[in-house]
């Protein structure tokens, strides 16, 4: 196990305090240190394996919060809500609310990579969850502070399960129901039309076209197609 | 909570014994009963929500087994191995080894649906894991009997992480690395060629073609394309 220098130890203690955990919590500090070490610092001693564990931890916490608080929701809604809860966007947002970027060790060019910041924060957040889980082999250092966030977010998301991300919602639905992914076929219109919606996407499942949409980018066209498909399977209530 | 009839209670006790759990284990029997009730029996009181919880539980157990026993593996291998461990095929196989089909209540046409048996068993298996987790809010009723299976399977799979399922392996890799899915574009050759490999699939990621393959079915062509792509990113060792 690596040595943690006093300055780093104080940093980590400050984060733990922000999470509302006691200074006497049975924490494996060397794991927390690792969780906040980006691969640009070390190829082998970084947060990647902890992130892998934390990815499963965060899915479990999300599932438990839904099970305990949204018992009447349909399983399709569970899946759609969870896909938002565990998205990079939400995890990075939570990480930001605890100032995780202040504790994350990043080196060199990765440091200046602002575009990658969201996924970096989300990854490190998952890794921190992995470190906390492995400290006690339980969720006891996690649920007390993460549950309230997830409960509130889930309540908001449940009003609009797709939360504008129809591709993710549709994918959760097809994965859950058919264990398969929808397929997107994108065509670029030539010459570009005047309003610049120059991509046309179709979304297919098992040889059947579920929807079609246009957009200024491939992503936008796919989202438009996914929205048509998703709303057809989950009519607005 | 529903009443469990004595005959059903004896059935469930016999299953719990097979899992090696003590008859005094702090089990929520009504959840175990629900975990073994197919949606064809009841639209609302069935295993679907427990399966949703169990899906996260099984991913966590797989991650923990990999963390504890395969510490030197690369994260890409972790992802590929886990995708096999939590696949319907493996989960149905484990379910079968405990004779889960004997305990699963199924009604009507679903009963005769042999083709759906694998996913039904895998789903019920996940639901049982969900029920066991929720009984103690921990993995203590699960890891003692599931860990040895996963350890042995992971050791086998680590010799061939893609395990012939290159689409799943490639998807795990692109999800882990780029948070996105590869896209398949399939064309049907007309007229069909003599050897009947009449589908050509291309696999794309971020506007770049990763591989191409042919097959007698769309699925086979996609697997062939995924194999080319996966072996290019993960050279055989």
C-alpha cells in the first residue's frame, strides 16, 4: 500500500467531512486516495479498477432507492430513471457539489482537457463509491449521504423519465425487454437542406423500424428518432 | 404481504437448503416467493422489480470477485469477463444447477415457451438475488455460495475474455472507454450468394469503421464484424 502524505491525508479528511462521514469512520484511506488519482498520474495505480466496482455500487444504490421509494412505478420507468441517475451528467453534478475536482490528482495534458472534465468527475465519483464500499464491504458509508440526492433526483426524473435523453431511455427499454439494443441508421442529405437539418436517422429493432427523425448533427437526428420510438412505446400520461 | 401456503413454504425451504443457507437465515420469505413468480401469474405481484434490484446485485458481486481475485487484470478484461458472468446464458446455467425451474411459478402459454426458458431462468435468478439482498440489506446470504461459481467461471473466461461473444465484449469496451455503443450497419446481398452468407455487417464507432464481417444471419454477420474489431483492439496474448 502506498504512503499517504500528511497534506493529502488532510485533503481526504476534508472531503470525508463534506460527505457527512465521521472522522472515525472505518475508511480505507489508501483506497480513497487511489479513487482520486487519475490515470494520467499513474498507469497502474489509478482509479480505474475502483471505478469498475463503483459503477456497480451506484447502480445498486439507485435500484434500492427506487425499490424503497417508488414501489408503484413500472419496471420500465425504473430502468429509465436509473439510466439518468447513473449518467455521467448526474454523477459529475454530484461530484461537483462536493468539490471533487479539488481532490482529484490529474497530470499533464489531461489537466487542461476541459471537455473531458465531466466524464473524469463522474469516473472519480464512481471510484470514490467503490472505495467507500470496499472500506466496510457494505453501503453504510454511502447511503446516508447519497440516498437523499437520489430520492430527490428520482422524484424529478419520474415526472419525465426520458429526461430529454430518448436514446438512453429507449436503450434501457429494449435492453430490459429484449436484451438487445436498437440500431440506428443515419443518412446524410445531399445537398444539405436550407435549415441545415442534414441528417436523417432511423431507429430499428429486430428488423422493424420504430421511428425516424432529422437533425443538424448525427446525435440530434438519432435523438429525434429515438423520441418518436420511445413515445410510441411509452405514451405520455 | 401475501400468504405463503405450507406446500410453497416447503418448496422455498428446499431451495434455500440447496443454496447452502441455514434454515434460520434471516430471510424475507415473501420476497423469495415473489422472486419465483413469473409475470404470467400476476401482472403486479411478480419478479420484475426484484429482478431489477438483482441485476445490480449480480453486477456488484461479479465486480467484487474480480477486484479480490484478479487484481492484475486490465480494466478492459474486467468488463469483458463481467459481461459474460452476468449474461443470461451463465445466469440461466447457474439457475439450472440449483433446479430453479422447479420452484418458478409460470402460467399458461409462457409455460410451454421453451425458447424463452433461458431468459426466464436468468430473470428469476436475478430476482432471487434481489430477494436475498433485500432480506439483510447486504450480500451475506449471497456471496458464500455465488462467489465460488464466479471465481471458477472468471478463471475460465479470463483465458478467452470475448468467449465467442464478440459483440458483447466490444460493447463493454466501447461503453467503458467512450460511454457509447458501436453501431452496426447491415446489408443483405442480393441475389443471395451460393454459400448463403448473405448478410454483410459493418461495425462503426464515432464515424470510423472498426470491422466488417459476413454471415448467414444478421446476428452472425454482426458477430463476425465485432470479432474483427475486438481482436484489433485486444490483440490475442
